């Protein structure tokens, strides 16, 4: 997944803002397999304020 590559620096520099953007694309996708990993990734970004403004409430909504 592109978001994971940016998050972990696989084949590119770590870019948490770009990772959060691509996780959001995955969350909005209609592919349930892709969506689940993106929900977890975006929830983690919101929870920890990684590449996106920290928002514990949004993280909880995504991860519940």
C-alpha cells in the first residue's frame, strides 16, 4: 500500500503527511480489503498526531 510505504519509508523517505493523505484515500475507497488497513493506519495517525493534527476522538471513531 502506498500509505504504508510513506509511513515506513519503504522505497521513499518517510513522509507522514503523505501517508495520512493516502490512508484517507483508502478509507474512502469502496474496497473492503484495502479499507481495513487504511482505517487502522489513519486511526494511528490521528491518535498519535502523525502527519495530521492529533484528534483522539476521530481516532476512536475509526478504530471502534
